[in-house]
C-alpha cells in the first residue's frame, strides 16, 4: 500500500479502525476512546481496551513548538485538514529530513489488526457512540459514510489482513512553496507483524 489522502478533524485527532470492530461502542458516551486523567494526559493507550488490543489507533495532531522566551518545547495539536501518506514502505528521503526530531525521540507506535482488508481513517466523525436522538451542537447530524468520504472527513485504506505495527511520523513544512496544497503532513507506516 502506498496511498495519499486528505482528511479533516474537529477533535485534533484521528482514529484508525475497522468500523465493524467498534460497533459494540454504539451505546458508549462520546469520547470513550480517550481517558484523560487528573493531570490532563490521555491514558487511553493503557486503559481503553480497543486501543490496547489492536482494534483502534488514536493519532494525535500534536507537534512540538519551541518557545525561545521560556526555552521550552510545548506540544500543540490543531483541528483542520491534514494530508496523509499511508504506506507499507518507509519514509522518503524528503520525509525523513522533514520529520520533527522531537517526534523521532517519542515516536508513536501502535498495533492494529486488519480482518476485512481495509481500515477507516476517521477525523472523529463516524466513530460509534451513543448519539441522542435530539442531539445538537457537535453531536448533531452524524454524516453517512458516503457524505463523510465526499467531504474528506474519513478515508478508506486498503491493506491485506494481518496485524500491523503503525508508526506515526509528523512532518515539518518544507522550505518550498506548496502551491498545490498537497504537501504531506503525517506519514503512517504499516509494518506487518503477523499475517
């Protein structure tokens, strides 16, 4: 697999999963895929069963921003549209040179199981949760799959069945102008662990 897609988010995160593997969460409250402790950090990689057993990968948009006044690095995520390159290969030389050094040190590596030869990359729009019939605000109007695909809220990724190690690589903008608007922001590399 080597595909590029553009997907948007309003939750500064993306979710990677097989929709059928999460249907049991249709009665869960919104945000069930995260577990924010008292200190504000997401403990979900340790406490949310779907994230620990390979049914769900959470991809945050946080990148390092250095503050010269305080001499500190802050991690800041953002809503918006992101261009992904998803591959069973490695990074290109350009991507390797653009990967944030701080991300190399604390690289996010997760495991996902593929059983239906495809995964959904979701900006948080179709992940199952208990939507009240009279929902308003951010819970109103969950789009259909067709509408979500058309509006670039989700994208399908085709992969052979198996268990994969997913590595998230956040890339800094290149020095060149991106007139086409198609410069890759995040690369997801998939390494087969077991068929």
